[in-house]
């Protein structure tokens, strides 16, 4: 666990600032994130890797991108999305190091990650954010717009471009090596 104190007030950041700001974020910091975020879960990651492996264009530019491991439910009238909570991040661990090496700056999910992901966060000067699991209806209030940009046949797992406003997240792994999850000695 990091010895860094948790910030008293949340840091307000736009996703466009993340690349420059990652070095100042510390494990435990609360962040209100605004800007463009892409959703992608297991099935979408598999399809993205098929595109990478065939040198085909990706549905969005990875450079400086943020991926939210979520599959929003259908939007009720007047809303951008229905419930939109994080899924278990470790299911994307096999994909994350390569995506970070290609420019992905941050991921948002819940739970611990593999040592390879923590190493990729550090080596690529990125960040892993956690969002509160079980609070998808509350988190959806921070989503201003949602557009399917790839793989519509995947339903809720299609890749969406979200515009978020002050999405509440916590820095769970920072680029200085801080990890919020307490490690048990083996």
C-alpha cells in the first residue's frame, strides 16, 4: 500500500490533460475526470487485438486514450446511457500492457490488476483508476453523451465513445509504482 496521503479534495482533470498530469497523480488520489472515455470489455478487447494483429485501423486513437471497462445498459429516455458501472479489470489484464505500450494512458475498472499491468502503468507513465463497483446508476449521471463507434453487434459490449463530466474515480496504481491494494506476503 502506498504511504502517500489521500488527497483531501478531488483533483479535477480533463482526459486531454492526463498524459501531462499522470506524473503528479498518486495512489489514493480522488479524481473527477471529464472528457472523452471509451468503453471496452472482454469481447471488444478481443476484436481490437484482431485488428492490431492484422494491421487494420483501430476504432479510436490509442494515443492518450482512456478505456473504461464497462458495458452500459440501454439508455432510458432523456439519458445518455443506463447503468454504467465498472467490470472486473483483471479480465483485461492480458491486453492492457500492449495497449499501454501503444499509447493508452489510463484504464478505469474495479479490483486488482496483474504485476504485468502494474509494470506497464509504471513503464508507460500511465494510471489505473478504480470506480465504485455496484454504483452504475449513480456513475451514469456523469455521462453526458454516448456513441457506439465499433462492433455494434456486441450489444452492451460494443465500443462507445463517452463524454463524461466529473466522473468520480480513485487512483489505484500510479506511474511511480504506488498501488492502492494491500499486498499479502506469500
